[in-house]
C-alpha cells in the first residue's frame, strides 16, 4: 500500500501502511481524550495491540488493555464491567 488516505464518511476511514501508529493522533483529531480501553483477542494483540497502545500513549491517552478469548456476549459483558 502507499501513503495513508483519509476519507470522511459518517465516520473517518484511514487506509494505508503504518496507520496503526497514527491511531492516537486520529482519536485526538476526532475529539477523544482521557482513557482508552483496548479490547482484543490474543492473536490481534500479538499482531497490532502494542503498536496501537503506544500510539495512544504518545497522544496522551491513559491506556488499559483487556484480552478476550472469544467474541461472545459474555465477553462483551465483561468489557462493559470495565
């Protein structure tokens, strides 16, 4: 892929190489601040989770991480309790 591309639909979509590293900046641009909860499965965490967390930390977010084993209603409920 080439450099990142931005599209503004009802939501902002960012495509391109290295976009995970710009997640924190994108969240700031959208007006988010404060705490961020990263919810992922173990494999996604292994592939992209730390890059995502570092990007949020660099943008001054307080980051918490939660790994779920399955995409189930029970997993959603456990996240809601956070």
